[in-house]
C-alpha cells in the first residue's frame, strides 16, 4: 500500500513513498535494540544536552516544519509554527526536569536501606496521528528518550514527510543512530512489531478503534500501553458565566485545527436562561473567521485533512438536522477546491443526534440547552468519552466543586482545554488510559524498581 502526501487544499497527491519491507523493519528494530544498550548508560546531562540542541533546531526551523505540516494536513501556517515552538518547549522541559523526576525515591522500611529507582524499558513503539504531526510525536519522544528509552515511530500514512523530518532533526541534534527511527509502514505491519520481543511497550494517540486494536495486540503480548483516544469534550456555560469571555475562548476551543482535535470542545452545554444570548454572541464571532489558504498567515481555519473526514462531518450534520437540530451558521461544504467545511453552529441539539452522541471531527459546534447546573453535569458525563472539559462561571469555588463531578482526565475552569508539558494529559472511559507529559507521563515507560538492602 503506498504512503502518500496528499495536499488537502488542492486535493492533489504531492509525493508517494514505498512502504518498508518486513526485513527492513526488522533491521530497524535490531538497530534500536543496539542503540538502547548504549543509550540507557548515558547520563541525564548528556541526554539533556542533545535535547536542548534539538529544541534550538526546532525553533530555528519552525517555518520549514510548519510549511510541511500545512502542506500535508492543512493546518494554518501560524498554528503550525506554533506547534513547532511547543515541541521545543517540551524538549526543554524534560531536559530540565527528567533527572529530578526520576531520582531514586528513598522509603524508610525495616531494611538498612530501601528505595525505588526508575529504569528505562527499552524500545517503545509510538503509533501517532496526523492532526498534530509534530506535537504528538514530541510529547512522546521527549520524556521517553530522556528516561533512557529509544523510540520507533509509526506515523499516520498521510504525513510521511513530517515523520521523516522529525527523524532527521533528531539526528541533526546529535542523538545516536537508532535512538529514534521512523517506520514508513501501513497499519497492517503494526501487530508484528508489537509482537516482537525486543519491543517493550506501545503508545498510541488515535481513534477508539485503533486504540482497541493496539491494546488487544499488546495485551496478547503482555506489554505496557498508553492510549490517548477520542473525545467529546463538554464546554459548560453556567448561568453566571462571563459570556463574552466564554465565546472568545469557545471559538478557538472548537475551531482550532478545523475542529480536528481530540481535546477540541465538541458540545457546548449552556444553561437555558443564557442559551440564546450565548448563541447570538458565538455566531457573531464565527462570522468573522477567515477560512482559506492555510499558507496565508491571515487564515484562521484551513481545510479538513481528507475527503473521508469531510464526508463524515457532513453526514453527521445532515443526520442531526434531520432529527431536529437547527443550523445557526454554516452547515455545508464550502464551494471551493479543497476539503473545506464551513464553520458551523447547531442549536437544539439533543440526545440521539450524531452531534450529541458522537465525536464530530470537524468545525461543528453543538449547542445543548440544559435547565441548570445539575443537568449540565449529567449531560457532560453522558458520553462514552472522558478526555477534557471546560466549566465557565464567575464563582471559581463553584467551578472547582463541579469539576470533581465531571468524568474527564482534565477540567479547565474559565479556559479552553489545552495540553501543557507541566501537567499530566490523558483521559478515562473510551478516551483511553495512562498519562503523557509531566512527571506522570515520564514514569509511564520506566520500570518502577524496588531495591531493598540489609
């Protein structure tokens, strides 16, 4: 099966690559194992020096890498360059903190000395998605490699040049050969890699289906997994919310990356007494969104990444409207070349509609009216997903109290949900398990080893 760069703005194939053979994949695994045996013996200072150099290179080349992302999946160039900057941040963060986070933990027992140390696993396979082609990789790479592991990347098949660029910049930063390698392969080859005894763990960011398949394959091989899957994040607007601030944040929360983000807000749950005012203010902001060529720095929203994503989004809207949802703005594909879907707001969204029940991976905001905060919490939790959530209220104590009742891996009060190297990131329910980032993420792929001395 060919691996292709497909420009979603022009609908044209840019480049086609040949998939690695099984023998070539084995060669890379052998190389990774040899690299691990040396890399695990390096000091944190040596690892940090290379990671810091990598951060410098990312910042220097942010335009180059940003344009690559924009070409392959349609992210507006300003957002793409911002993504590269964030990758540099995560490299700096773990370079600065990994040694402290992984220092042996002394525990007083009846032993002369007892402590816990954190030793690297070995080869970690990362199966990554296309929607944040650099950030998803680096938020795995930086902590895993600083912990002493080595990585194999199976990136999404529509962003092969991004994957190749990441491998190259890691090499340019001075990391030894084999510490990080890109695998130009399709999904069909993943199971065999997971089954290889030299591969010790798997991390995946992607769809619920992909996560279930990887978890099943890793479970069969009894290997550690971390899964970050889909989301249908609620954005709860209470009766005392600052609507202007909520609407300002709500635009980016829903339309960033053309809505193609696991932690993008999907459902706007608004107390009925404020819902019409909210919709009016929110629509006014949507009317100002600049949709167009993602290489133009004035563009705020580009195309969806593929024809299938566009078709799926359109179908979900059509079905929701047929069941009674009302289109406030948008609601159709844009009349232009490329996979553009108009920024869309649906109101009167109710349970049983795709816009309520499913993850909509596109620029479609579903507004759901509720009677009060109790119904708001019930509605927020009425989803198989549990990734992130926002609560909007002027009473911060009220917001914090309600946050304890929201079923999600993260709750942001008076802000949109976002990832941050300093904070753990991940979900519950069908949004996956395990954590990335922070000291929690750093410790996902280490052997938490007890040492007891008499």
